[in-house]
C-alpha cells in the first residue's frame, strides 16, 4: 500500500517518455529552437498570408501546410511536457515546462484566430469553388467543418480575444487538479481491527471492495470529508468552469452550452438526450439491483460505500499487471494478428504504460500521445478487475490513435470524444467476453 515518490519507481513500470525527447534538457533545447527566446512569440510565415488567404486555392493550401506544420511541432512539445507534469505535479522543473508550452499554445491560437473568419468572409460561390479545387482536395473535409461553423464564427478581432481569454479560463481546472492530486493528503484510515492504512486515490478503490464495512465507511467518509472541508473553494472552482462554458456558448451565439459542445463535432443534441432517456427508462432495473445487493450483503441500509464490494465472498479476483496485459492481448484476437501484435509490442516492449500510483501523480487514467509518437497510457493500477478493464479501455484509445496517426495526415488524425469511446468500450466488451469464456464456475461469471 506504500505510495512511492516518483524517483523510486522502477523505470520498467514507467512510460517511455524518453522516446519523445531523451531528457528535459533536450526538450528545452528544442523548445528554444522552435519558439525562440522571445516571451511573446510570433509566426511571421503564417502572418504573411493575412489579407490574402483566399487569393487562390494554392495560396490557401500553402497557408494550411505551414499552419499544421507549426501545430504538429507544438503538439509534440506539449505532449512531453504534460506527461512529465502528470508524473509528479509538484516537480517544479516539469511544472514550469508545462506552463510555458501551454502559454505558447494559447499565443499560437490567438495569433492564428484570424484564419477562419477571413476564410468565412468570402461569398458562398467562392467558398464552394475552393471546396472543389483540386489543390485543396487534401483539406476538403477540414474546410467543410469550418463552413459548418460559419454562424458561430466571430470576426478576427473577436476570435483573437476569445483565444486570449482561453488561458485564464483554464484556471479552475488547473487549480482543482493541484488540490486533488498534490495538496490533499487523505492521511490514514482505520479498519474494523483498529489498524491504520494509508488512504490515497488508488487505495480508496481497493478499500471500497473490502468486505470490512468499517473500513469501507471510514475510507468513504474520510476521502469525501476532505472535499467537504473545502466545499466553498471547490464550489467557486466549479462555478468558474461553468462560466467558462457559458462564455464560450454566448460569445459564439450558441443557444445552450450543450449545443456549443456538440455542434462543432456534428453531434445532434437528440443523441445526448436520447442517452439520458434510455438510462431513465431503465432505472427500475437499477433499483431492483440495489435491493438485491442490500439483501445479499445482509444490510439494513445500503450506502454508497457498499456499492463496490463483491457479492460473492468466495471469489476474489486479484490480477497482477503482467497478467492483465496477457488477458487484454488475448482478448483482441478477433481484431486480427496485426492489431494484436501492435498492442503486444506496445505493452510489453515499447513501454506505453505508466503503470502504478506514485506520490503526487495525476489520479485516474487516460491515453495520450501525439502525431508520430507512440501512445502513452497513464494508469494507477492496483490489481483490481476494474483496473484490468480500465487498461483495456485506454488500450482501445491508444490503438485507435496509433492506427489513425499512421494512416491519416496530421490534420485528420485526431477524433471527437463520441467517436473515441467506440474503440475503448469495444475493447472492454472483447475483454468481458474472454473472461466469461474462461470462467470455470458460476460464481466467477457472476463477479
């Protein structure tokens, strides 16, 4: 249960961030080479197209080529910095590097905010001609997405102002992460035998699965009690995040924050409301399950801290990380040997995954990376079945990203969140089918 400081973590359990840059110093050297020493950088090769962007399809193509070349370089610098920062968010060197590159990205967005408004200022006939110009064929879908947002795109000056505000708007998110992953110390929690155990984001998930209800209750109350002590500050941070969404929606003339989130990704709001409706329609099934859980556990009252303890005490699945890798690799066999071998190499040889919790590491899990890099997966693995599914989920994202980046040009290699979750949840489905197939008893299948 001991949570190590980052410098004591075995390198084989860490992601291979050195594949991006061999050291932080080499990252700094490339940063200076790319950005220069000026605290207010400029991109004169992009600025040179201002006012003449739509002179011809060839001119626009040249501008977009340069724009995405810069964006790709900045993306790589950002990826290294954010991965290093998430390893230990109290590391001053990495925090400064992360702050620098995020600031540069905001500057870049501000410096290029004029491009879409200038393009959309043209009449529909000229825009249609550009859409069908052979020179712009590689960018046709990209341009179609811009044209969809015409009613929500402001003037060059207004878009630049919104881009400028973006840095300040991130404050609530960054402040919460600093509190949650570094400043909050959850201390020790007492079990039914009077023994004390360390409470962290990672161990919390373990304790909620223990059959010791005293431990579950104490862990739940102690962790959430920490947030309760800061309820006013956290409320203000949440309000700041809400105001960020409101500012974006109102500034760009969307009727609601939901429209502002979905319209740019071409998702109808009916998709969102249909999901909520589907869940509400099945609430009676969830309520029946709650009653069943209470009876099986022999409880008078079912609390939130009783929701994760296994109902079958005789079967306790503890799955070491190496075994989880094998299960996930085996589970994707239906996707073909090429897919399976790429995943096997990534997990076992290329060190895609930062495996375990360490002190001040970002909590949770995600898949990251950039164009031309390997995928990177942040985990806080604790040998739980839930963690195996989390790893399978993130591996689905990573394989999606790897295949997209190796088969698509840079400007088409990213994907919206609604599409992203298809690959990840499908990988989870493949895993549960494999586990069910290999289960030897009815009890194992019921976990």
